[in-house]
């Protein structure tokens, strides 16, 4: 700010000088000059250590506050607080361990186990078993005394030989000087003295260590057999609430409410564990021999109660029948371990597959990757809609696609794009709900049977007559014994098809029974695993059964095999949507069953990992110098058109009137593939196309020869008129027999047909003429 008194003095001075100016001096500011070239101080200064002592103190404090040392200090403090309790427990363990040794020795010396067997045999009235137990006691006692006699005899022989030698050496040493002895004799005395000195050193040490070893051994023998021996470890162990041992299993079985088991426990019985509870993957496995009157199926029937007693969910507890009905195989998962997925498929980004070695399919309940077999087996996969069956089938086909020697066929009996990305890798592919897809799938099964017969002849011609296709034979391109995998999704639609279902089922059963050793694999997937939708012979003969969540026992046994539900192998326990992607499988490993979390290769809106795998599979084929036989949709060649009018005229056999039932029988005998299953409605619809209808004669419906002849005449006249008008006879029939969709109703039977105007057929002349079957059937 400007000083007012200073301004007043300046104005006075200006007036005194006659108006002449004076030198102006501005305001004076306090400060100092700053040199920009000097280094600027840092905003954050590093700690300064004045000397080595401060630096050591800093690092010691840092180590003291570090995480590992903090945890170690907390554990040490906990153990210090527990020292009195631990010492008292160790003392108790030592005492109890010595007592247990004494009990074991007494049982060994008195044959308590054999005497108990003899007592039980006497109570049961089994004289033979009692006699056998007593004979074992006598023979074992005799063997013991014999062993004692052998030991004493050997000691006596040793003393008889060693005593004179020792006496002679002592006498010789007392009368002779060492310097006068032979060198070898002096060395003997030197070695004996070294051995004596070693004994003098070792024996006192052993006398000190042996009591300590005895105490440790007694403590180990007398330890508590409780879950995890928690007093030896940190008190907050992660698995403290999920540990399973024999005591917990026995206690859980004791509260199942099974009467014979309850009586067994009341009488003081103890279960025999043929396999003690042990860690098995992501859970615990134990094998129990159940007492008399109790079967494994009885325990499996109370699975939910057993799971509750063990503190588990039903899905985490799997009691099943072992090698015998009285042996229980029990596997209990660790808590929550089955809730996670299987993770990414191992072959999503790289790798190839040898189908003879298997395909990565999922994780077992033990957390191990299952390499599911593909060659030599057939698969039946099923479950409720949306639970993962098509994804599982897709995983198997993806694995097969990564084998450059494998040929793949796929048929989807519905409008589903799940297998669209496979097109470049498939030799045959059809998708849809119309009859042509069912016909294509049936024809594919027939072609596989033909291929199976050919492969059988090729195998018979090989040196040594190998019984099945091997990797070595599959690699020989000239033999044509490469793996051939055919997958059919929604196969129940095929087996229930009104026209092709019966034939397809018969072909599939024959293929499943015999095709596996010829390198032909059939993969079936269905959401309707019932006896009406899946032939029973398929369920009986299929090697690998996979069941996702199913609704009832019928579906469970339809996929996994008869009796599996009663044996405790149950996919009904899988929760819909919650356990999506988890299945129960039999036949894919040597185990009785596997609870599999299947790998999922996504193909959905915004996420597609299937296409990249198929592209890599095609590249692998090209690198191997092979090609996919056909990447286009395989179409079934149209069969020659059937002339219904000519066939009906032929089966009349010159008679004026023939009953419709007789006509149907003769038609079925003449062409079973076309007329088998025809009814009166079918025949009426076929005749209506030509403007005729069955007539009634003597109370029966008949087909009259004059009506058929008139229809032939009308068709012949129309053909001539058409030929005259156009100048040439058209190469395509202008008249067709009723189409499938015109003949069939929703129930699969022929329904009401539209009346079609009779049109000339240039391929027939007269009443008995037929179209040349070698000509193509166009327009069908």
C-alpha cells in the first residue's frame, strides 16, 4: 500500500522546487532473490539413517511387523497358553498307549479273537466253526512253542561254538604279548577292542534314547483318534468343519433308524472298516462291512438322513453298494466343493485328441479330470431340458473332431443350432423336424451297418486276424478303418417316428451290439429317457450312461441301467438349474459311478468358442494331408415313385371284386416298405386320388376291377392328349401319389386327403405299365 505521509512530503517538495519533478522511489518490498539453477528440495524425503544402529533397528522393526512373523508369533503365543493342557494330554496319551499295548499283548497271548470266534460259533450252534476256531488255537500255540524252541536251540549252538573260541582268545592274550603274536592274530584283538569300545559308547546312548523313543511311541499309540488331532495344529484350520473319520461315520449310521443296525449297536457291536476313511480327491472315501441283516441298499434308501447326520447336502453324500450287498462304499464330498464348475475345457485353445485314448469330459467328484472313452463304447446321454445334455454331446464331438483320422456324422432331430458350427468338420449333417431328417438318420444307421460288415471282412483279412480296430490299423488310410462317430441329438424323436422309428431302433440296437469293435461309435442324447421313447435293448447294451437331472426313478434307470436307483446311483438328487452341467455317469471309468461336473464349451449369444475349435480341427486335418469327405448336407436320394394304382391293379390278380382287407394284405406283401401299416383309410385316400372309392358288396367293402380299369383308361387318355398338345411326352410325371404330409395325420396315421384331379402319368402305359425305376423321381 502507498504511504500517505510519504505522498504529502513529495508534494511539498515539488512545490518548494517550483514545480520541478523529483526522483520517484517506488514501494520497498521485503524478499530475497531465488536462483532457478539451484536444485529444488523434494516434496517427499526418504528416511535418514544416522548410523548403522538406526538402520538395523529399522529393518528389525519391519521384519517384526511382517505378515509371516506376525502369524508365527500368534501361533507361538497360542501354543504357550496351551502348554499345560498339552503336557497333561501327552501324559494321558503315554499312559493309555502303554495300556493299549498291554491289552494287545494279552489278546495275543490268550487268543482272545479266536476264543471270541469259538464263543460266537457255540452260541450260534455252528459246531464246525467252533471246531475250526479251537483247532486254530491249538495249532497256533504249538507253532509258538516250536518257534521258542528253535530260538533257544540256535542260542545254545551259538554259545557252544562262541564260548570255547572266546575262552581260547582270552587265555592266549593272558600268556602272550601282542608284539609276539602273528600279525593277523594281533589284528583280531585290535578289532575286538574296537567293537568293545563302540558298545561302551553306544549302549549308554541307547539307554538314554530308548526311554524317550518308548514315550513317543506310547503317546502315538494312545493318541486320540479324533478328527484332525486339532491340538497339534492351529485352532482355526480351514477344514475343521468338514473333516470325516470312522467315528463320525459310525455315529451317523447309528442314527438312520434301521432296526438290525440299531440292535447291532445296542449289543455293543463295532463296525468293521475294510477301507478306513481316507482322503479321496475332493472328499473322503470309506468302505464298511455292514452287520447281519443290513444291506447297502437299506443305507442308500436313507441317503438324505445320512447326509444330514454327516453335516452334508444329499448331493455331497454317496452311499452305494460295493462288491457285495453287505459292503457299503461311502464317498462324502468336502463342503461346497461340488458347487463350482469344472472350468474351461482343456482343449479350447490348443491340443489334439486321440480318440483311442479318450476325450476330456469333466471333473469327477474327486476333482480329477475324466478322460472319457470314445472308441469301443457307445453313449446314451439324457436329462431334463436345459441341464446340459446337448452341451455334453457337443463336448464329445468336439474331442472327436480334434482327431484328424475321425469321421463325424451328426443328426439333430429338431430345430436347434447347437451343432451348426460343426458343419465344416462333418461328413453328414441334418437338422430339422420333418420326415426327411428322420429318413436321413435311419439311412445313416443302415449305412453304418453296411460299413460295419465291410470292416469285419477287412479285419478278417489282416495278419493275425485282429479282433478289433486299433490305432495302428486306423492310421492305414487304404483299409478304411478310421474312427467313425455318429451323434444323434433328441434321438427319442427318431425312435418314436411313426414311419421310420421302428426300423431306426432295430438298426441302432444292432449297431450298438456289434459296431464298437469296428471303430464305429454311436452317441445318443435325449430328454425323454422312458421305455416308450428309448428301446429297452439300447439301455441294456449301451456302455456309457450319463444322466443329468431327471424327474423320477424310471428316467434314472432308463439312462444308467436297471437297478441303479435302488443301488444309490441317483440323478434324481440333482437339482434342476442349480446343478446344471453336473451329471451322474456309469461306465466312463472303472468306478461304480461318477458324479461329473462336465466341461462346458459355450456356443450362445455373444460367446462362441466352438467355431474356433472346429477351425483348428479342420486345420489339423489339412496338416495331416487328409480331407473331410463331405462338408455339405448329406441328402437321402429320393426313392422311385410308387404307382399306387398299378400296385392295386396287380394285387387284384384278375378278380372282379376283392375285399379291401385282402387288398391291404397283398399290398403289404408286394412292397412292405411302402404299404406295411396301411389301413382302410390309407387305401381309401390312395384310391380317391384317381377318382374312385371302395364299393360295398355283400356287406363288405371291396375294390372293383372295373373301377381300377376305368381309372387307368382316364389316365392313359390324359397322357395322349397332353402328348398331342405339347408334341412330346414330358419327362416329368404330372401326377404324384399322395405325399407323406397329405396322407399322415398328427397321430401318425393317414388322414383325410385333399381330392387331387387325376393327371396323366407319362411313365405308365395301360393298366399294367410302370415307370422305369432307373429314371429319377422328380417332383417328390
